């Protein structure tokens, strides 16, 4: 493969020949051949009915499951993020009791499988048949039947959200600790309270560090919701499994579910990329304009 020739010191023209990497060409050809062979085996398999895949791809129950999957993912992520920020702040507290409790929360929920947590919340009625909320040392309050409150959807949201909060807590803690200490010292000099300093100075800067792993956790959450089928949460995997148990189209329905999971993951990945680019651009503009503290601290002082 030749490119444009170059002129030597004496004015002579020499062709430039690009080196051929035969190892790369061979490895690429072998990889394509293997991938094509696997796709052929799947597409041409007589035991796989692609007509049924197309039929169930937009089935009413499948679409309903996709909606529930998105709802569980969003609600669990919001719950995990809010609780994770609180746990991260407690983890960085100077109070040893609060620090220890936050560390225990992170250790416990990261140390137990998500599947176990989902089953635990779904069967909470075995321990507490009624959920009671009342004023201490009085009889004033309200009571709910645990079986009616702890549905598959509620158990999924709590199990996934509380588990996700443990991971978000470490992500938020890393983002907070990455903020320049000079920003905090400047806030101290202005007489800002710790809560205001965290809300106005630290968290806005830590957000740029927190967003990428948060997006990754949300994308992972979309696929983790497939575990919800053990508590009959009416999500995508639950509805797909109920359909293939009735018609025995196991592989076809699994392919349908996989296609929807891949589509949701692709959309979430695109949105995450847009969000990261926007915050990255904002970060560059703030640095060129004199830093975040230069814009926030005067407003906070006033």
C-alpha cells in the first residue's frame, strides 16, 4: 500500500510504502470467520423459530414488562443515589459512630447477593406481618398489611435501590475527596456552615466525577432487573418467562428479552455519553474562567 511520495534532500522523489501487518490481517480474518460461523449456526438453526421471535417482539406483555423494567431501574437508581449521597456524607463525618454505621451499611449490602436481598424483602411478612408507624410510647399511628405493601415491584425497588446505595456511597465519597482542599478552606474562610459548604461548593464539583460511574451503574441496573423474576415483579424477564413456560418457546422468548435489554442499554449508553460530554465541556469552561470557586464563592458570600 503506497501513499504520496516525498522529496529527498537532493530533490529526488521516494515512494512511501506502508508496512503490511499480516498478523493483524490474519487475526481479523479468523475473528470474522468465527463470528460469521456462530451467527450462521444461530440463524440457520431449524429448532429456532425466528417467526415467533418477530411475533413476540412487540407482544403486549413484553412491552408492559419493558415499561416496568425501566420504572424499576429509574426508581431504584434515584433511591440508591439519594441514600448513597447520605451514606457517603456520614462516611466522611468526624463522628466515629456515624462513620462506623455508614461503613457497616456499605459492607453489609455489598457483601450479600442481590438475589438474597430481593427474596428477603419479598418475604418480609414472615418476620413482620404488619408494618406499624406510630408515635413512640403512644398508640397513635397507622398500620399496613405487609403482604399488601411488599409487592414484587416494591420488593424489587427496595432490594435493588438499597444495594445500589452502597455502591453509590463509595462513588460519591471518592468524588467528594477528589475536590481540591483549597475549595473547602475558602468556604471555611467565608464562614459557610458544613451543610452549605457541601451543597454549594463540594457536591457541584464532585458531580463531574460521580456522573460516569453513576451512568454505568444505571446501565448495569437495567440488566440486574432480570433477577426480579424470582419475586414476580412483572418486569421484562418475568413476563418473558411466564410466556415461555406456557408455550415452551424458551429460546425464542430469551432472544426477545435479550434484544430489548440490548436496546435499552444502547439508549442509556447514548444518554450517558451526552451527559458526560456536557459536564466535561462545562468543566473546561469553568477552568478557563478561573475555576468553580471563583464563580460560586462570591455568590455564596453575598
